[in-house]
C-alpha cells in the first residue's frame, strides 16, 4: 500500500465539471482539495489532437446555444479567451444529399422527405408518451423509414438535430446558433484558463501538486465520517467529502467499486440514463475533390444501412487549405468501427467517398479514429436521457450519497450532453457541497456547546454556587479549556478534598 493523504475534498476527474467544481471550492476558501485524474491530462471529453498540420477536436467541437435571451457561460469563456470559432450553418445540409451513384437528390424531394421525417418523429414521441401514460389513442407507431434518403434524414434528425423534434433548453435558452471551435490552442484552452485562476501554473503548465494526474480511482469507501479512496497505483486518499465527476458510462461500468454499494435508487438512476457514442473520423487528403463554395460545408450520404458514413463535413471553413474531411458515426456504427482496424475503416470511408465523388479521387493519406466507447475512463461520448425521463430521475442522479457528491454533464437536467452542462453542473455541485459544509460546521458548533455544558455538570455539582452565564457558554473556547478558564476567572474554586 502506498502513501495516504488527508484533505477536505477529493475531486475525481479533471474534465470541465471537475475543474469548475474545484474552482468554486477554491474561490470559497476551501483550498485543501486534491483532484485525482485518471488520464495524463485535464479536459476529459474536451480533447484536441494535431492532425494533418492543424488542431482537430476529437471530443466536443461546438459551442451550441449562442445568440439567445440568456448568455451561454461557455461562449462567454470563449469570448474572453478570444477562442477562434466558425459559425456552423447546417441549413443546407439536407440539400446536399448524395445517392450511391454520386447524384444529389432534387431539393423538392429532400424537403418532402425531411418534412415527413419531422412529422414521423413527433408522432413517435406522442406514441411513446401515450404508451407510458397508459392512455394510448394511436394504435400503431409511425412506420420506420425504409429508403436510403429517408434513413439518412432520420439519422440526421435523431442523431444530430433533435431540436426540431422537442424543445431543447440549450437552444430555447441560450440561442439557436452553433459555433465550431477552430483554434490551434483547442477547446481545452478554456479549461487551462479556468485552472490558471486557482491552481499554480507556470508557462502554460499546471504545476500545482493538488492536481494529480494518472490517478485511476478504483475503490471508494464512504461512511458518515468521510471517504477513503484507493487508486490503481496503490495510493490512498482520505477526505471529509468527495465530488465524483466521472461520466455516467464510467458509473455504469465496474471501474470504481463502492463500499458499501450505492443505494438502489442511485443505481437505478445511473442505469436509466443512455450513453451515446459519437465518433468523428478525420481524413487527410493530398488535395480537395469536394465542393467548397457557400452552403457546402455539410453533406450527406444516403445508404440503405442507417448511419453508414452518413454525415460529412469539410474543414475548409475551419482551416482553409487543410484538405481534411470529417465523417461522424454514432452508436452501433461507432462501436463497430472502434472494434476494427483503422485500415478497414479507411477502406469503407473511401468506398463511400468514391460513390459520391467518383473513382478517380485520391486515397486519404491519414486517418484518425477516436475510440470513446473503448476508453475505460469515458465509456461513451455523452449522456442521453429517455424522452420520458422525470424530474425525479435527474434529482436521483444528482443527489449525494452521504459524503459522496455527484457532478458532470449527466447530472444537468437542462443541459446534459453539453460542455456548458458539465460546466454548470460543477458549479451547482460545489454550491451544494459548500452549503453542506456550512451546515456541518453549525452542527459541530452545536454539539461542542452541548458537550461543554455536559462537561460542566460535575463541576457545577462540586461548586454548588457556581452559575454559568450564556456568554460564558458560547465564548468559543475549546471544551477542555473550560475548567481552566473558569479557574482563571475565579469562578471555579477547587475543593480541598481533591487538591
Ligand atoms: C465525440 C464527442 C463530441 C461532443 N460534441 C460536443 C459538442 O459539440 N458540444 C458540446 O457542448 N458537447 C459535446 N460533447 C460533450 C462534452 O464533451 C461533454 O458533455 C463534457 O465535456 C463532459 O464534461 P464532464 O466534466 O462532465 O466529463 P468528462 O470530460 O468526461 O470528465 C470526467 C473526467 O473523469 C476522469 N475519470 C474517469 N474515471 C476516473 C477514475 N476512475 N479515476 C479518476 N478519474 C477518472 C476522466 O478521465 C475525465 O477526465 C461531445 C463529447 C464527445 C465525446
């Protein structure tokens, strides 16, 4: 067994929620915390990598929810750091749908198919709600899409837009606009800026010993008295409280064992939440062979297999001249490509591109396939609650279990799945913990007071005439100092017999 360290609060995870939680603690005078991060860097699902001469975002890429009645706090952070971003205009994507022979579907047909898909999504939602409420008026759910174009649009609607189907707080509150981060410093620069304000940094590096990288938490013991955490490398950390910011996918896995096990209501809330796998595959080419004018950034490939290399983006707006394409896969398709070699994935992607742009196009010189599902510190990309989730589900996933506080994007009722959800959840959780710490301090003071009175009872019996006034009782002196104080004040006369 290695070293043991004691502190007030342990924060597990240095993604945006863990960092925003620790920052708020520090701002409120709670400096004796440690942040235990499993990987060798901060950022979690915000992660850049150099690819083909530019910086690409493997995880979160967009700041969604801009230009509305309320300001998105992540957008504010980006503005302060002068993060370079590009406005994303998806409106043309549905008119850039290619069939397998490289022809673009006529815009009328695409619009018709899109309207049909929106109608069907709304009907499906109503059907599910009715089934759950037990008052079904619809006898059957709407028919599933069958043709390649209908399947492609269904994929875009459900795996991408969603906002068209149900109101999503991010868009209704923060605004409809979305901006792609295209900055060499990466989206993660926002986390470094936050960290700089409360951790010791030098020349852009975090040197604060309270941030501990490569510390994989494997066991968490908890009781009313606090927590003990064991890491994979045999270190032990003890604290009064813990903030757990690991993803819901990690909570669903067996990476961390809880002793005692989490209560049933908590386990059920964790299991109820779905995890979406979202994979952006980057391809670098020697030159461009795709259209690059206005309205061409996003394009769609229609195939009879739903989600098969459907959604494409060129990076000419983000990084002109980079000759990079991005294709996004989700869920089962993501898991499938994660399990195969990158060469196989490249072959499939090239087959699709040759369908769309002809057999003469060059092979990609490089491919990058992130593996969020097989990353044991992530187990997926982001949370997705079933449409019929209740307030109680969110309350349960957020609720502390004794000294164990939960945070992360999945605990945000309004903004789960997003960077701003993670950021705001960290703040909310720390506020709740600070409140708990304040109450605990009050409880301790009350019990100290009680024990002072209790300690004085035998003395009162001995001295008989001694009366303890209220100001004496609450003067803040430590309980074992009371007799000494009374003695010095002349109120306590030691009887002869016990001299
Ligand atoms: C591919 C992809 C695309 C996305 N696109 C967008 C987007 O465009 N816009 C948007 O707003 N959001 C997007 N998101 C979602 C967004 O990235 C997340 O919602 C947000 O970053 C989550 O932050 P978090 O702090 O809750 O969790 P995380 O960032 O996952 O932080 C948790 C941390 O805990 C660490 N950890 C896990 N287990 C342990 C352990 N046992 N011991 C110690 N440490 C541990 C992890 O290493 C990680 O650093 C995307 C995510 C992905 C993966």
